[in-house]
């Protein structure tokens, strides 16, 4: 899995939150404007792939499949 994509998925664990807003997720790209733009496209793809779900007002949450992907396909139980 692409490194930046994995960083986006890992932001939830890093920030210890169930939902993150778009601006928090941009942090996966650091201070690089091009990387932050790529984060935006990655988020769109993750939603399309069912790994992230939109929660409204630019907030996103990992789906069960997203949690598995974030943890490197380790066993994740639904909570």
C-alpha cells in the first residue's frame, strides 16, 4: 500500500479519534502543498473503496475494512 495512503489511514490511531475532519487528515501530507493535494485525492479513493465513510461537514471515519487496512490486515473486531 502506498506510504501516503497508509499515513492517511493511520491518522485515526495516531490522533486516537473515531472521526477526523479533512484538515486533520491533511496533516498526513505534512507541510508539502502537493502532498496535501494528494491526500485529498486519496481520501476520495478511500471513500470509493469503502475504507472511509463520510460523516458530514468534512468529517470521516474508518469503516471496519478501513480499520483492517490501517492495521495491516490484522484481525479487527466490529465494535
